[in-house]
């Protein structure tokens, strides 16, 4: 119940953030590219892609987390759990999560068997079972171990 309340609150805050932000942009990196460069680098790439879209160039970037690949010559500060300390990071987090959730809902409509409306990209046990039953889609990361590896036995020596 708490998760539904948090999600609802995020969606209530999103239009307020969008209306009052000096600027904002959203960017995504697809599963295929995430598999090629890894999830951390993909997160940085998505941030850079979003920054490329801004009409106003920031003077300083506040980044939620402990690492970041510098963007152009703009100074940055990484802040662990920054979304609980800075309103600008919290606002960015709300936008990122609601746009991600919208994308997951669209995927759910196209591929309801994976129940993406519930798991929002996190591998719940129901999602893992759906992958086992239906296989991976083009929207799944192939390098992420959604299912435990199968035991392989070598019978060639018998």
C-alpha cells in the first residue's frame, strides 16, 4: 500500500515540478546499449543525454550517488542519498521515476505477460516466472541474470 501511495504522490508532484522547474529533460538508454556498456555507464549516459537537451546550461550539477562521469566543463558534486537532502535532486528523481513508470506501463500494454505494470523493471518473482515461461523480450537486458543459471552436466564421458 505504501508503494502505491508513494507512486501517486510522485504523479501529483510531477506537474508541479514541470511547471516550476527552470529546466528539465528526460532521456533513456535502451536495454541493448545497457548490455553493451553496463548499467552504471548507461545511467551516466542518460544523464548526459538529458543535459544535452536543456535550454539553460547549469553552473553546477548535483548528482545523487557517489560517482559521475564529468559533463563538459560543468562542475559537479555527488551526494549519497541526495534525493533526501536536496529538493532539486528529489525533483529530478520524481521526474525520472514517473517517466520510467510511464514507459513500463506502455511496455505492459504491449507485453502484459511480464506484468511490467507491477514490477517497473525490477525482477520480482512473478516477473522471473514470466521470463521462464515466455523468454526474454527485446526490452530485457540480456546480461542481467533474471533467472538462475541452469546446471549443465557433461554426459560425453559416459
